[in-house]
């Protein structure tokens, strides 16, 4: 069994063969994947060595110390955090070998085609249709709030393949080619002035059956793997102490004593403690992942992430007073990634409003925590056994 000492040895041998200073970045990343040092817990040949997930930190520390390039994980976060674990669990061997390597190296960006204008919080009510024609599926519909659709080569997509059964049972999961001529991406401008999100129109998009993940009609179960991993990716990211939103506020407090008041001090202390508790809880959650797939606990982490970001950014604006309302760039931009800490306080305040919507609304996540973590009675669901085609819309 691969242990920490073995991984250190492998990492050093890899660095000797591919010295970062003298190796092209993409060549280095491709070679790292082939050496099994991308995701050490993935199977051999798919970027890993079948080692415990916890040992990834050993590899990352050795590569970072040597100045090795990374794969820009924030830019390809949807692929890494959502598409990859779903493909690993439900994909065929051919699908795994086709998609995982360029996904990890960042050569192919991914997006998520789940939410729709009429099916956001109630995702299972989605209406995008996929109709089978021989060995292909023809897809028509509209998706919304799609991060990175303007950059993506591939998308994970759920569509309705059987309208005659209840909504959760007639869904199938696909990999969609974003270069198909029937895919149209339009920007959605946000309150920040940016357009990191998109609406996507699908008109006669043809998806080969070979790009289906899981069984026909089993897409909701497959999607749960994606959603559970998404919540962990958003709410459970690894941060140092005072990482994330709390860092800029604490820095301002230390450097600007003239802004301090007793009331703000008490609020800052409370939020600092809560941020640290959330950070340590995230560490514990990642340790639990070593034993298997993420569960509903990720919903709790994502809830805390959204609430803390909104409260901390509000405190920061109040602390800075009039200057906290300033915002450096209102121009229409199409960013490759969201940078919370590298922008003005006004930007952080506005952008954090979306945290309680993206990746699952806080209201839905509260239900998940209540029912699946605390074991409370489920809310009444009158549409549970009604065919999708008969639902009021």
C-alpha cells in the first residue's frame, strides 16, 4: 500500500525527471497526471495511485516547495469539484480516459447545465427534454446561471427523458459538447457589473448515447453525487487561518485604528471565531471524505459559507464607512474566475449576495440538513407521485 514515504519518494523522482524550471507548464501537468500525482486517491492510469485521499497533501507540499506549476484550480473548479468525481463514479472506462486528463490539466474547461428558469430551487422539476434518436439524444431547452459557460468545452447536463413518470425518476445525465451548433451562450450581467454567469439555450443539440452517465432515467441519483461534491467544493475549500472573507476585514482592523468602535469590535470577534470554527469544520469534513463520498454534511458547510460571507462583507463595508461603498470597476467583464479577496470591499459586499443562491439555495440546504443530518420529519410533498407532465407550471 502506498504510504507517505512512498509518495515523497515518487514526488522527488518525478521532480528530477521534470524539473519545474525547465519544463513547459502543460507538459509538466500532463506528466504529473500520468505519474499518478494528480489525484492520488483516483485509480492508476486515471491520475492517481489508489492511495488514501489524505496523502494528496504530501504530494502537493513537495511540488509547491519545488516551485511547480499548479493547474489553476479556481479556473477549472467545476471540472475538478463536480464533473470529475461524477465521471469517476458513473462513467465508463472509455469516458474516464477521454475526459479526466484534459479536465485535470485545464486543457478543457467544464460547466454545469442544471438549473433552469422554472426549475432553480426545485431542480427535479426541470423541463429541458432529451429525445432518443437511434444512438443519439436530441436536446432542447434552456439553462440559467451557468458559471464559465462562455469558457467551457464540455458541460455536465441533466435533461428529462421521460415526462410520464414523477419528476425525480424521468431524468438522465449527459456530457454535453458546448461547441455543438445548437448551443447558444448569452451573458447575464450581475449587480457587480460582471457577467460570470450565463444563460444557455439548447436547440436540437445532439448528444451521442456514449456520452450518457449512468442509466437512462437514473439521472437524479447521478446528479446527487455532483451536488454533494459541489457543496463541499464551495463551502469546504481548504483555507489558512484568516483565509477567505475574514482576512481583509481583520487586516483593515489592525491597520486602521481610527475606524474602530466597541460595537464593531464585538461583531468582528464573533465573526472571526465563527469563521475559524467553519474552517476547522471544513478540515474535519475533508478527513471524512477519505472514507468515501461526501454526504449531506456538505450542505451545512455551504450554508455557513454563505451566511458568513454576507455578514463579514457587511461588517467590512460598515467598518470602512463611506469608502466602503466605493467600487473600482463597474464595466461589463467576462471573468474567468471570481476573486473575492483581491477586489474592493464594495465588490465583496455585492458579490456575496449570490452565495446563498449558487450551489443550492440556503432554503433548500436547510431542508437537507433538517431531514438528512438531524433526522427531522420531511416537509409534505404533494407532487412526489405525480407524473411530471401533469404538474402545474
